[in-house]
């Protein structure tokens, strides 16, 4: 039941509104050694809050449109409160690009997809995030190639979804926001 609060700023030290901060579980039991667990969105003042977190060691990542993402490692005790600051540099390379994001109801769940173009795409960080629920879904494509990336969730979540892609040098695409 711990809490992580903090801020996200740009290289000019100005707050970044609408940045995504994701909390990843790490360990040998996780696919690729880590798995996205929760997300928060920064407000106009760049502040974010992740509540009701279990105790443990986590990896936090902060993303904003057309920046380079930054990671922090956090160890959280029961009922502990920590504050984390992220400074995101502006990216200089126009890679990757996203388009055509879709949220479709499928049975009792939801299917998520988008087109991704660019080189050296990172298959672990092409994401759809439900801002209201704080849920992160990793999207995948055979061979991490440009094209249609997709993922699904077994429950249908309403609210806006934010789609983004990342390349292997940590460049973050623009964000696409879609109503769900």
C-alpha cells in the first residue's frame, strides 16, 4: 500500500503535462525480465501519483511525446511514500512514428492496435495505456518490424487510451489519444 509521487519536467525545467509514468515489475518470472504493471499521467504541473503499490523493487519509466524516456529504480517498503523526479530530454531523431490507433470491443475485452513505422523498434515499449484505470498493454508485431502492432486485454476498459512507440535508443514517438 505504498505511494510514489513525483514530477516530470523537460530539458528547460518546465513541467510536462500528460507525460506517462509506468511502473514495471522486475524479476526472472517476468517476460523479458520485466512487465508493465501500472501507469499514471502527469497533470498540468507535471506532477503524478501512483497509489496502492505493493512493497518491492520496481523500475519506473517516464515517457512524453517526442522525448527520450528515462528510467529510475525504486525500492518501496510497506506503507512507504517516495518522491521521484524525471527530467526528459527532447529527442533529436524523428523515429518512431505512430498512426491509426484503434480500440475495439472484443468479447468481454478490448483489442488495441496501431501502425508503427521507423527503425530499430523496441518490442517491449510499444504501448497502449488506459489513463483512467492506470493499465498498460504492450503491443507486439512479428520481429518488431514496422507495420500493425496489436495487443488485447480480457476486460473492457472505458476512457481514453494513449498509444506510443519507442525505439531501441529510447526515442519516444508522438502520443495518439483515442477514446475507448
